[in-house]
């Protein structure tokens, strides 16, 4: 994908899909600033990565503008520029609609949607100034979900936030097209992260997931990282405002499929 020397920020990059993206980018030669709220995981993530690129860590709560400004400043100080932003930070909170607390709704929307807005806007402002000065345009990748299209009854704020990410991606793409800055999103289906790992010990839960997944398996974080690498690269130079769904065929399915024993 030729990401060599691409200065990159990956939010929520200390674990799960974010860590897989950081790993892929470093392997491709990118210089990656991992942003995460978890200091211990961030340090561990940086220590675990190796390749022709490099990784650093900056403690960040993406829902707080001051933290985002500090992150952007740290990335520019370390790398001299920002070529790529991957807005991956996200959280969930399970509660039925009638029971959901306002504070929990605000917390999830704050990280998942507002955080992507704040970080995207701050990085885009830097990218625009670079373009005006004759520099290369950058690329932004937001993390959506299949839950942007269909909903889970007890994942109210998560579903709402991911629907918002799809629209945020479109308006960002339109607003930044003048500067040739591309903005796209990835919509994962069921991916084997810490949040999903418990299904391995719950045959009924795993069966439910596989029954709605035509490819017959749970996806791996590295498969999402591969899409992020493509969208960030010049190979995707004419793609903007799109959400690419990597869901094993779940979205096209209007029935369940037999599960192999």
C-alpha cells in the first residue's frame, strides 16, 4: 500500500482493531501515534510493535477538545506533519431504550461521534494548511459499523453513534474535497476483539453470530486493518465519502444460514 513515512494518528489504538491498524501501518513503514485513554495499554502496544515504521503513544480522551489539541500538537512535533488519521476510538454501553441513562448516552456519543468530529476537524485543519502551502493532501478513515445500518435494541447510543459516523464521513468528504483530502469509513461486522471474545465461551452466542454470517466465521482485526491501509494509501485516490462494510456478508442477508458444527 506504500504507507512508508506516512505520519499517522490512530485513536483507540492500544487494543483491538485500533492496535491491529497500528501494527499494519508500522509494518508498512508508517510513523504512528497511538492515541488512547489507557496509559498502560498504550505503552504495551508501542512495545509490541515492530517493523520499518515506528510507533509512539499519547494519552488522549478524544471527547475532550484540549486532549485532541494536545494529541495533534504531539503528532506534529514528533513527525512534522500528519498524513493519515484513523478515527477508531469507540465504546459501548448495553441498556434497553427505556432504561438508558442520559449520562451513558452522552458518554458513548461523546467518544464515538463527538470524538471523531473533534479529532477529524483538528487534523483536517492541519491538512488544509499543508495543502495551501503546497503539501500533499491527507486521508481520514472513520470507524463505523454494520450497526450504522441496522440496530441492536440494547445498544442504543452505539447504534446512534455509528449512524452518525456515516453521515459525518459524508459531510467531511464533501467539505474537504476542495483540498483533495479524502474521508472514508469502515463498517465492521462481528470481529474477534476483546468485546467479542466472550462468545468463544458461549456456544449459543457464537451460533447466533455465525447464523447471520454467510462466510461462516468471525472476522479478524487484521482484516479491518487491511482496509484501513488501502483507504489511507494512494491506491484509493478516487474514493471519498464511502463506507466499506467488512461483515462476512451479513448486511445483504435477510435470513439466517445453517451453522457448521
